[in-house]
C-alpha cells in the first residue's frame, strides 16, 4: 500500500507535485497523531475535573451556575 | 484597500488526500499575502487543529500565537509565546456533518519586509451539531527574512481530504 502524499506548489513555475511520504515521515505523522490524542485526552480530563470542582463549589455555596454568573458580571 | 489582488497558486486536493500543503518559491514582489483554505481532514473529530510553518522553519521559539475561540457552548483563549509553529485554527474533521469544510483565511502583512512577521487568522469549522468552532488568531514569526514558503498541515497527523482547497493570493498596495 503506498504511503500518503504531500502537495508542493512551486509558485514561480506553477508546478504542482504530489510527493509520496517516506516511511520516516509517515512514522512522524503517526507519532504526531498519538501525541495529539494523548493531549486531547489530557485536556478532557482536566476539563472534567474543573467542572466537578466548580459543581462542588456551587453546591457548597448553595447557588446555581446562573446565580454565580450574575454575581461575577 | 488593496490595489491589486492576484492569485499566485491554487491547490485542489485529489482523491488521494494530502498530509500537508506547501507553497514555495513565493515572489517577494507583493505587499501582503492571503491564504484562503477550505479544508477537511481524515481525523476522527469535528474540528482538527491546523498548524503552519514558514520557510520550512521548525526552530523552537521562533513562533508565537494567541487564540480567541468560541464553539457555541462557550468561549476561551489560548496561545504560546514560544513555539515551533504557528497555530492557524482548525479544519473540519471526519465526524462532522458530511461534505462540510472549514473556511479559513490567513493574512500575512508585509511578508517580505525585513521585520518580524505579523500573521492574522480568522476562520470557522462547519458542523450541524455541537463541536463547530470560530477562531481569531494573532500569530508572529520572529525572523526578519522574507517569507518564501508556507506549509499548512493538521496537527493530528491526519490528511486533508479530497475537495479541500488552498488559494494563495498576493496583495499589492500600488
């Protein structure tokens, strides 16, 4: 199965090339994909923890999110 | 307002897709550059982050960006003062509504001047559900050499799909 390709355009000549990636470049893309998925998972976890902490504070204060927004506006 | 607006080069991604799009040998004869993107990627998400490098430069610390975004559920900001790439918004991903593409524009002011480069971005992804984004970005590239090549690629390592397009325009002020 051929590797993915990248597109290069020479703006001086107008030549458009579709260049097959090397195995090393393909691996680099795969590494980037894995790193990106890990980053997004980390972000999702952090967001969930923040939401949980926020809900805890609202419950302790006995106010709703809308009331908190009003207070902070 | 621009005196002339010239199409320098156009890319239409074919059936094989493309992992990146690179414009090189860009003439220094314009005042500014505009890169218009209509892009969708193979990444299993509704919005896939897009990155950009100029002059093939991946040196850490030469790029900075500040993002202001909203997605219908809320808004936020992010950025970096020292990066190895510019962040240029998002492409629509493969789990977004079928046949929808992000609409993005990147403006390079005084790209050939012997100054630090200032690059702005505005764009939106498309999705007939949650998970669509609007972004405004201020980017910079701290080298004073003229920009002669521009490469855009998904941060995820995914590919641009068929019918994605990229149009590079030169803008002259006289």
